[in-house]
C-alpha cells in the first residue's frame, strides 16, 4: 500500500448527503476479482445517463474538477452495504483523501485499509470548503498527515483529529498484512521452534 504523508490536490465536490456504497460503485460492477479497474464505474449512475453518455450536470464531470484527488461530500458518506469495492473505486479514480462531516463506520475503516485518508470536519468547515471550491476554479487543498493539517492558498488552515494507530498505518503505508509482516522474523522463529 502506498504511504500517505502529504499531498496537494484539486478538490472534487459531491454535494449530497447519505452517499451510499451502491451510489459509489453500483452492484452490477462488482464482478471483478482485482482491486483495480473500478474507478471507471465510480458514481456511475450519476456520471452517466441511461444510454451511457456523460452527464454534464454531475459535479465531477465538469472540466474544472478533472484530475481531482481530494473528494468532499456531506454527512454519512459511505453508508449502506459494507462493500470494500467502494474505497477501491474511489482510490482507482484518483482520490487519496475524502473529507466529510461523518462517515459510515465500515466504509471509514475500509479507507485506512486501502490507503485513503478519510477526514472528519464539522458541517460548517465542510460548507466552507464547498464555497471555496465553487469560488476558485482548480481549487486545491494541501493535506498534511504528519501534522494533521489542511491548508489552501487563500489563508485556510485547519487541524483535524485522527486516531494515532490509523495515522501510523497510513504514514507507513501499512495494511493489516503489512503490519503483520513487520514481525516476519519473529513469526519465522516461532514456526521454526514450534514445528521443528
């Protein structure tokens, strides 16, 4: 898993509450067995019409948000079924950070396991980010996980809270398997002793 330390990226807005995992990656696209290739289907039913044409009204389809790597949304992002494909699609599309006032628990946990930083801010702070994103074309945020700070080029400086264990996972690029493999020598020594 790629480590997350500090990034600067264009902000892409999805101005909706209760964005569920079926909206993030619709069920008909869950047939793949790899973790990659899901980005093309992210928000599929919002990004495309019923004939498969690009919906120009959907926020992320607007040219000003092309290449966005920071996603902002509203309360209860990632609710619904517990599919891990949702963070896979978000990451594969190019987002490394998702900012919202609240997240569904399973989605929130799955983000950390897949190298995505989910940041909880107050509704007022998120509203301000939506306003800034609208006012400044190509609006960018710098997300500094080392110092738990968010900033922009217009005077914004915010702090965010994050469990230290999860912060270390991202800073070191570790998932559960990677964490276990840090103790590979001890595991090998135990197995040799136990099964010799």
